[in-house]
C-alpha cells in the first residue's frame, strides 16, 4: 500500500476522515476501486461505505450503458 501526504489549506473545513471518504468515493465512482477496496481505504465496513455514498453524490449503481446491458444480460 502506498502512502500519500497532502497539504490541505486550512480554509478547507473537512476533517481527515471526510477527506479520505471523498477520495475513496471518487475512486469508486471512477471504477478504479471496488466498493470493498474503497471501504477499506475509507476505514469503514463495506456496508457503512455504501450507505454514505449518497452523501458524496455517488450512486451505488453504474450509469454506463455497457454496465446496464451487462446487468440485463446477466439477469
């Protein structure tokens, strides 16, 4: 696992946990991480991570046409 150090301006009124969740949610949304990997990054259970996604404007469900077609064919 890599460690990343960021210098966040004091004007950003977010705590470390919230910033980590924002990063994890974005990486999940972009398909870089699975929900389990993103939850681990955020330091949460998978269930807790999924429950918080909406707060960060991220849908649990993919919006790509390819994913939708794949879901339909697998149903």
